[in-house]
C-alpha cells in the first residue's frame, strides 16, 4: 500500500470492527509509531461521519483518551484516522488471554475509563459504545478509543432507518429503547465493563437486544464474584452503575473517585451489607415479554456481540421490558 497522505506507512492489522480496521502504522515525517484506522465504505450508513468521529475525539485532551493526530482520505477515497499508538493491546485481548482481573487492577482500569467518560460528558459528548474492545491498555493506564457512534447529549441513538446503534450486551435499557442519548447510558456500560473485568464475561448474555432484554428480566442484579473482597462503597457503586433507572446511576466523575480510592487501597476491607433484588417476574410476564420481543426482531442481522452496529428497526414496543417493576429494583 502506498503511503497515506505522503507520510504514513500502513502495517499489520491489529484490530477491526463492523465499519473499520485498525493497523499499526509509522509516521515517516515525525518518525513515530501510530495507529491508523481505515474506515470502510459502509460506515457512511452510521450515525456519525468519520470526520465527526475525528472531531469528537480531538476535542478531548485527556490522558485516558487516545489522541487523534490526523484525518485524511486514501487515494481510493476511503477516510482514515491517525491516532496515538497504545502498545498494550485492548482490554478485550487482556481478558481473553488472562481471564478475570484482580480487584485492584479491575478498579484501576474502570477508573481510567470513568475519567475519560467524565471528560467526554463535560464536553457534551456521549460515547455510546463502552466495551473492553474499545479500551486500550498502555504503560500509563487505560485509554478510551472509538468515538464512531458518539453523539451530542440529547440526540436519539437511531439512524435514518430507525435502527439503534451500539453493542447490545453493554447498552443501557434506555439506549435499547432508542431514547435520547445522555451520560447515564455510558455509566451503565461502565458497570457492565467493570463486572466483566472481575468475572471474565458481561453480566447478561446475548448477541441481540431481544436476548439481552430477556436475560436482564430473568436473572437478578449480578453481584461481584467475592463480595468479601470489596468494601461496601464499591459494592454499592457496582449496583448503582447497573441500575435500570438512569436517575439512580452516579456520574462518571463520582465513579472514577470511588474506583481510584479502592485501587489505591484507601478503603478498609470490611464486609459489605448485602444488596438484594427480589426476582418477582411471573411466568406470564416472561411469556408476554417473549411475544412482544418476537414482534420486533430485526430483519437485518445486527453486529456481533463484540461489534457496534444497528440493532433493530424499533424497540418502542419493548420499552416496558427493559425497566424492571419498581419493587424489583436493587
């Protein structure tokens, strides 16, 4: 492949998603390694253009956000982003290779992601696709990447075809409903990511919104694998991050504060009070849920569980299924 923009040499692919591939690269002008994100032509069907993504990330000058260094188009017309190269691989790779993390390490990574989210939210940006695949691990900490489906606060997460974008397993209930984008949706995904760091898997399984919504109703609020290893403040934080009600979730700033203190060992290791969520969903409700969900299954296959993409044409009929009854909330 010829040099991009006359200066960037493209190397081996180091990652890929539904609309892009990331390559190791080298900037011949400044003589430094970079990461080059090549955008596929199909990306134009998404919510943001590649230039929108570049501008959103460039607004965030934060140590936990991978810097965008340049933007351009190849001779084929395909857009590309040049980004800071983070040598440690993704959080997804780390979990796949080594399994669950020790509590302090998981808290430190989640704190870095929370700090990055706080910076984005302060700029009025909602990321909307927080997951291990979009977190890079570097020598100075974790860095958030991929603002390809980010949006301004208040924007609806649907494209021209009425499809919701995101990765179902990490999407907040209101995001799956197609409601306006607000910071609590990112905070919910942070809770899913924290749980996965500690257990090796998301708390609820499924590749489609329908499967995720059913699993969230059928299974209680997840708990840490070893509650005794965490102070009450961290257990409470985990529960609040995963609350089905956006108003109950803490801010990303508050989440970062609690997680950093725990990672630094500044919380006493005491047995937390149990947090329970009674499971009161009757069999009739489950049957109704399955019936309603079947009516809105997309005709277009969604992206896989590790990729962001349009999930389905509409979930208006399932709005009541993604919020548990008031007496079942943890």
